[in-house]
């Protein structure tokens, strides 16, 4: 598990190992406000040959979502 802070959020990369030695793109984005933790899961259809490649894509995708660059994906209400 790789956790990266970004602009007040935590991107938690959680790729899954798939059949055929491929890795999925799966991540949580969390926002901590005092004692409250809000979290939303995101995933993509992309797959990668290595876990490291999938983790890097999870982090990049999380940053793009937080920056508002991914259509139909938002963390505005977290």
C-alpha cells in the first residue's frame, strides 16, 4: 500500500493483482478533517504489467482527480 499526501488529501494506491500477471488501477482518496475521515474509491480499466506501474498510475490519477481534471470524478464533497 502506498499513501501520498496531495493538496490536503491522501491518495492511497491499492492496485489488485489480476490473472495473467497484470495489475489493476484502484485507489482511495481520503480527506481528514479533525476526527472525521471521508474516503472515496476510484478505479480505471487500465492494467499494468508491474505493481510499481499500477501504483504510479494510481497516484497520477488521484492527483488529476483532486485537480478536477477527470470528467465525472470529483472529491468536492469530501
